[in-house]
C-alpha cells in the first residue's frame, strides 16, 4: 500500500509544473514590456528630450547630452544584474522577475510625469538621469531571469528554441514603441508632441506592467532551480562565486555579445537620429524605417532558434559574426542618402541581428551552473551592454560627424572581429 501511494506522488513531483505555453508567454511578455520601456526612452532621446531637457545648446550638443543620459541605463544594468541575480540564484527566478519588472516599470511611468527644464531648471535632466538609472537597474535583473525561465523549462534539444522567446521581446518592444510614436505623430502636431504627447507612451507602460505581473505570478519555479534547492546546491554569494570560479566565462560571454549590441544600436537609436538630423527625413518616415526594422528583426529570431538546435549555436554564431563583419563595409554606401539605401541597411542589418540576438540568451546561459546562472548570464549580457551598446549611438554620431560614415563601419567591423575571437576562444562545448 505504501509503494502504491508514493509512486503517483513522485511522478507528480517530477512532472513539469509549468505548461510550455505559459513559460514561453511569461518569458516573452516580460522582455516585451522591458524593451518597450527601454525603446520609448531611446526614441524620445532623439525626438523630444534634447528640446525639453537640454535646451540652450546647439542641436548636436543637445543630442549628445540626450544620448549621454541614454547610456546611463547600461551602466546601471550590471548593478541590477548583481542585486537581482543574487536573489534569483538564492530565492528563485519567479519572485525576482516580478521585482525586476516593477522596478523598470515604475521608473518608466515616473519619466512620463517629470517636469521639464523650463519648469524646474537643471533638476529636470537630473531627475531624468535618475529614472534612466532605474530603468537600467530593472532591466539588468529582468533579462537573465526571463532567459532562465525559458531555457530551464526547455525539453532536451530545444534550449535554443525556448531561449529565443525572451529575445523576441526586443523586436516586439521596438515595434510597439515606434508604432505608438507613429500614431501620436499622425494625430497631433510636433508642438503638441513636445508639450504633452510624448508622455503618453511612458504612462501607457502601466497597462503593460499589469499584464506582465498577471502572467508572471501564475508561474511555478523552474525545475532546474527547484532541483538545486533540493540538492542544497545554492551558493552563499553568487556574485563572489562568479568572480572566483567563472571569470573566463564571464569575460568571453561579455565580448561574444559585443557585435550584437553594436549592430543593434547603430541600426536603431543611432539610425533614427541620423535619418532625422542628417538625412532630414520626416519623423513619420523615420519611424516607418524603425517599424520595418523591428519586423525583420523579429522574423529572423525564430529562424535562429530552429537553426541553432539543428546545426549548433556555435556554428550559427560563428558565421553570423563573420557576416556582420562583412556587412560593415556596406554601411557607408547604403547610408549615403537614398531612402532605398536606408531600407537596404535596415533589412540586412536587422536580419543579421535576428540571427545573432535570437540565440545569444542561450549562449550566455550555457557556460554557468544552475547555482550562479542567473547572476552569470545577467552580468555577461549587461557588461556587453556597457561595452557594446551604452555609447554606441554617441560614438557613431561622433565618428560620422568628425570623420565620415566609413568610420562608423570600421567601428562595427572592430566589434565583429573581437566577437569572432571570443566565440572561437569559448569553443563549441561552452556555446
């Protein structure tokens, strides 16, 4: 009788607690919200913040100041990775993800309520920078947890496919942010946008946050983390353990993701600025370019997930990095001034981005054991954000205005070369 009653209980405990559809939706919805919040700031940093928070400067200086606040979030992200990663590896993935989502969301909503420079002077850009720090701090803890929710629930042989779902949040968030600004521009004047319309996307985040919390709170803990609890494998301070025993994986992971970040922020935040300020493209047309880029980006992420499970993540990442390096030579000719060239650049660049970004989550999680995986993958991703993304719009703007568009291409080429060397150094078994 004892054996008969214990067997079903054991089977029940071993069975996955989370349905695949729920897992994939939870990993996608959270990163969609996080990246929507991130991209509305990037769009506003080009379209409205230079005028509202940095007036009195020439247009280029105001834009660079706006991009400087944009970069603050990338420096906050590793701190968020350490704090949220610690609790994610000690307490659990689910509760930590909820806290990260709230941190990011509240910071975004507050931006939508901020007074401008004309109302409170220099305190306005200071408060903007503080909220931007909060956005980065929250995203630093969000991404790693979302990837682990997906990959730690994945069946054998499908880690790349499951791991690409949180990555889909990036193009979906970009599409929603650009689409919302496009709608605003279609129904209001530029003056109205500067006066009050720019606040709407930031306040709209409240609705998305509510949806994200509802989905995330319905999840159970991942089987891999539950197993670590049962076997008492959790470490006292995951951050210390990473730097004691996993420094090589952290270093290589950071630079394995370098070209992915450089390519994306040249093709999004910098390109939006270049189209509006240099090519004098209308705001609606510039946002249509962004929307098309988001569609292409999103279309190739699932392809990457399927292909990586078939030919290996190592092989796919290797050849995509080579292709990014080759593409860097086409950057200047494509962005020489024609609309067709701009769309050509976005189409090719975002296709390559989809292949690269689609698998980078699984790539960065793979080298770390369960006990420190949240912290390790989050730190690698967010350190890559600092070296590859934080100053990419600023550097590209400065290179283009000082030396010409060819040097923006050389910048991308250098990033691809560094990534290629690190992919080879990491090796097939660790990727």
